[in-house]
C-alpha cells in the first residue's frame, strides 16, 4: 500500500511541476504579438550629419554691383563740379592711367566727352573751369555712380566753352542734328571693349538727306583707344557744314564730341628781374 501512495504522490508532483515548467519555458520564448500586449520599441539614436559636408545656398546680395546704367549722365558742354575729395584726373580713362592732378570738392569743370565705361567705371573728359589750384587743361575723371556720384551738375559763368555737343553709348545709335557753322571743328572719340573679345567702332556723318560720309573705322582689342578728326576732314567735306547727323555702329562702350579749337592761353610774363 505504501508503494501505491508513493506512486500517486509522484504523479501529483509531476502534474504540478510540468505546468510550472511549461510556464517558465513560455516566459523564455518569443512572446506572441497577436495575443500579448505589444512591447515598446526603442527608437534608434540619430547620428548627426557633419555640417562641413552641407553646402549652404548663398543668400542674394542686398546691394547689386553698380554698372553702366548707374553712371550719372551729363551733356557735352555741360557744367559739373566734384562731389568727392581726392578725385584723380587721368590722361586717359582707366584706373591704371597716368594721374595728371587730384581735385578737391566743388571744383568746377566743363564736360568734354563721355561717359566711356572702362575698368568698371564711367569716365568723362573734363576741362578745368576753376580759377583755384590745381590748374590743368583737360583730363579724364571717374563720375562714380548714382545715388552718390563723384560729379554733380552745377552752374557757373563760362568764359570760353569749345564744346558743341556729343554722344555716348554702348550699342548702335542714330543722333542729331548738330549745327556746324564752319569747318573749324575737331571730332574726338574714344571706344572701349566691354570684354576681352574686343569690339568695333564705326561712325558715319551725314548732312540732312545727303549721303553718309565714312568718318571712323576702328577695330579694338582688349584696351580703350582714342582718336581725332581735325578741321582738314571737314574742309574736304563742305557738304557736312550745317545740320549734321551722326550714325554709330558699335559693340564698344563709346563716346564722341565735336569741339572748336581754342587758342592756347598766353603765358603771363614773369615779374622777376
């Protein structure tokens, strides 16, 4: 009888141990997501991207670089004065050209030709019209840019103004009429390439409905070049005297003017003994 009771005890213990063991094994296994409560999933830690590898998009500049359209415009023969100290007068247009003198503020000048666009600036040929020092005859100055230019329009008494008129541009143009009363005229011009490919500059003169007379034919490389036609040209073409029209064919920045020759001032004799 004792052996029977021992056998029953083993069966009971086995019945208790086996379900318990099954529960332990189930706890060690993979949970069933369809019937169990979902376990929270850990979010992966983000790896920061190095800023040096990101190319930022440049923001637009609030101030555009000034250009030809921002150069102040003055008529040939017009009166201007300097609006900035230390304005250099040069032998030709360009920042590397020889400096003739330097002007202070409020120096009076006559406009002889321009503007010609060279080295990123608009240049005018000007004539000294101020009795104060420094004294010079003619030279080229940069006009600066609007709204704060180096030259501004003004008004003053002029003893002699040799300039009859002129024109400037950076493309083809038709201008006139300009009244010529005699052949004592000098046509002056300058042309400057707007890029390193060079440019061409051609001028025809015509009186009224007459035939055009070729006056200038020039091909330029990388540098600005001036030129002149003297009174002999107009003496050889008397039909140009009167109302004159000017035709320009060019892809340069160019300027031209008509002027009379003024006699050179007579030197004042020295008072020294």
